[in-house]
């Protein structure tokens, strides 16, 4: 495992959300220098203030915004040692309800946004010769989980998984490791897409299909993220944290 002392900052996108905040908390507790990044500057600032760390506002859909945020982190913290791509969006939709606008909204944030961050951070790690670690938050939806919120969301997470594998090979010569965590149903704000009267039965059904008979907590995802950030010979892997729903 890597000693986190005297390393650069760890950037967490979606850091003001449920899983993202849990990741920030876990890394701060481990002594890492954390930058909370979020589309909402005020939300990022609030989390950072509570955790006594730095924050950045970023629009993942905009390459310039991502590049500016990464450059600012490096100016203030000398280097980026790792990044966690936590930001993600979805909503509960039937297959035939998905519009072109829905597709682009989810794909631009979940997949293209992940690519923007990986390119911006990876190029800095490459040029500095420091190596580093990238952890993408995908989902078991990207592996065909049948109770996903919608097919377009699943497609974005499948894209993240493919990107993780290919990037792991192409960035390995620069000692940059790339892995993914695939949460199953998790008690986070994103699960609230199912929080409608017609969806309550669906949530109960989801729990019944989990072998461990419980949803994951954001802290469970954060523990997996910390491991992958610091496991210095692990790359190209996708770790399921789902109570046993998907076995691969």
C-alpha cells in the first residue's frame, strides 16, 4: 500500500453528494489532502468547510472548466496524486420514455465528464512523471443489473467501465493506475430517484434480491475507493460493492 504522507492532493468530483462526501470523509480521516469538487460551488464549499479541506467548482461537461479546476488544484497543492470520479446523475424512466435530451444529459455528465477529468489529471501526472491513481465510480447497472433506474444510465456506466479498462492499459506506461468501483443499490441521494409512491414496492423488491438483504452505505463504497487509490499493483479492475448481486 502507498504511504499517503507528503503526497499531492486527491480530487473528488461529485464530492458534495452522498457517496462523494463519504469518500471525502474517508480520505481526510486517512490523512490525505482532499479537494471537494462539485457542480455546486456552495455545496462543495460547505462540505470542505466541515472537513477542513479545499474545494473547487467544476462543470464536468465543459473541458475548459475541468482543465481550470485541475490547474488550480496543482497550483495550490503542487500535484494531484489521485482522482475519484464520483459525479453522476440519473432519473427513473421506462425504456420508451428516454429522450435524446435525457441521453445527452446523463452521458455528458456520467461518461464524457469522467473522460474530461481523466484526460486533464492523467496528462498532468504523465508530464510530471509522478504517476498516480484514478478511481471511477461506475455501477453494476453497467454490467446489466436489471433493476437499474433506466437503460441510458446503464449505458453511461457501461461506457465508464470500458473507459476504465482501456485507460488502464494505455496509461500504465506512465505508472497511472485506473480502476472502478461498481456500487449496487446504495443508501445515497441518487437512490431517491426511486422515492415515489409507485416506486416504493420496487425498492422493497430490490432489497429482497440482494443476497445480504441490505443496501450498501456510502461508507462501504468509500472503503473500496480508498483501497483502490492506494493498492499500487491493482489496475484495470472493477470492484462490485453490492451485497452479492453481481458475481464476476
